[in-house]
């Protein structure tokens, strides 16, 4: 998506949830979660749908990138996404203080 197009948290949430639910297929004994990665080189946050079957490696597919590199904005989008899809969320490449801030409801 071009960087000159500004998206609201609601629109970003819609993109993430639509893509996550489109790729989600219920299977027994499979753990699903959202993975949020802090891409500090490109100054963006990347969302992935990750799943894990017993005795297999985890797999993930990209869902969306937030180009607004602001923790308050990410927190707002996360709250909306969790309300819509209900998956647990894990964080990668975030400082502990940032994770604590993001996990507050």
C-alpha cells in the first residue's frame, strides 16, 4: 500500500481481521495466534497469522503492515483486532516496557 494513503485504526483493523478470518480454517489440536513484529529497520509493525500443529514447526502468513510507527496507534489497532477475532497475540522484537504497555486493556 502506498505510504501517501492514510488509514484510520478502523480501516487497518478491517484489513487485518478480514485477512485473518479469510485464512483461518479450524482444525483440532492446532493453536492459532496473531504475531506482531516490530520492524525497527523499516519503522513499521507487521501482523502475521501464526499456527502450530503438534510435532510440527510453526507456520505464519503475513496479514498487514502498519506504517504509522506509534505505540499508541498500534495499541488502538490491537484492541480493535482482539475484539473482532479473539486470537491471542504474541510480540516479537519489542522492548519489555512496550509489551507491558500494549497488553494493558
